[in-house]
């Protein structure tokens, strides 16, 4: 169950936020082998005047930025998957947003399964109840 937080500079409209959330969800599921139906996304716009890099606002810098944080259960992804996701997510967002500052970033947060979950059940409890080998399920199932 990935929890995705995408912070964007500027004031993107509802359609753009929807499209970005869909693209990030699809990318996350494809590269990190997660399920679309269990993926949540929160998109938060931040005015350029409120975003600072090196003591200068994005207005002063004349650039855009983003911060993408994806929380997953620890040890459910390999280093190679994370590396591929970092590159693909950065490239996707940089292309969609344009004129992105070098310090726009992607962060994958590995959270212990016993400290993370949804519906009142930890991911550890879900894994214990019904372990599913990665090779036996589709990476991007839709309901």
C-alpha cells in the first residue's frame, strides 16, 4: 500500500493534479510492484513565493520544483527497483512541470510493516495472514 505525497510549486488546476496523480500511481505500481487499488495519493500545491531553495524563493530563481515522497513497507523493494523509480519519477515530473530546479526531489520512505497500514490493520498483520509471493500477482491490478 504505497502512500504518495506529491508537493508541487505553483497552482496547478484540478485536471493537472488528477493527471499527475494518475501517472505517478501507474509508475509506482509498475516500477515498485504495487497495487493500484491500494495506492493513495495526496497532491499539495505550494505557491512559488512559499518555496525556498538556498534562501531564495522559486520566484527569485525563476524555476519550478516538486517533492515526491512514496512510503512503502520496508524490504518490499530492491535497490534496483528504487533506483529505477527515482530516475523515472524525476524524469516524468520534470517533463510534465518544466523548468525544474535541480533540487526537486524524489524520496522513497521504507516504513516498518508493523508501524504502517490502513483500515486499522498493519501491513505486518496483512503479510502474516496472507503472504503473496511477488511473482504470483499482477503488479498493477485495478479493481
